[in-house]
C-alpha cells in the first residue's frame, strides 16, 4: 500500500499522459491533481487478474462517487481527464504539456496562505472522512488552538475590515 504519513504540506500532483495502476494510486495520495485534458486515468489491474492493491480502492471512492469507483475497478477501463475533472478526480485541467506549469501556479496560490492553516485544513479534510458530525467537531477542536492562537494567525490581516 502506498501510505501517506508525515506530510503536513498539501501535495499537488501533475499528470502528463497516463496515470494508470500504480500511477493513479500515487496521484490519489495527493491533495490536488492537475492533468492535461488529453490524459487517461484508471486502475486496469482487474483486466490482468489482479486488483489495485496500493490504495486506489480506499482513496478513489473518497474522490468520486461510489458507483464510478466501482465501475473503474470492475471494468478496468480508463477514463479521460475531462470526465475525471467533471466527477472530481482531477481538480484542474491543463493543456497538454503544461500540467506541471499549472500545478506550480496552483501551488503558488496555495503557498500564499499561512502554513499552519494550510496544514490543519488539509489534515482535517483528509482525516475527517467517515466521521460523524459529532466526531468531526471533537477531532477538529484541538487544531483550533494550535492555529487560531499561532503567530501565523496574529500576523494575518483580519478577514473583514
């Protein structure tokens, strides 16, 4: 399994061409995915008598509807990046050959924000999957003290002037 542990900064993936099998499983460990409109993504393992054993079966249904994840896993057929964007698998489309450039532009937009707020937001979003609302509020609570009273928060301008 491809584990994602110890990362506090949001991860952005840039795909060019294909993200199949382990390539898609690596992409799914990232927070945001950028791909050219010509890319193809899939988990074709069932077509060769295997299953996607490095995390796609866990992470894919967190990003796309259950039925889409099931269809991708059972048919072993890839989907195009435009469809992947429509269903939420790809976050930003790019022109062919410019996925890395688009990912860097997105990274600059993210990086202008406070590091602790970014880390907490990404952590809470990642780890709150499957929690009830009550569990979510208990889980989020400790993050508030760390971020809201940090030097990062004190240095930022107020939201409303």
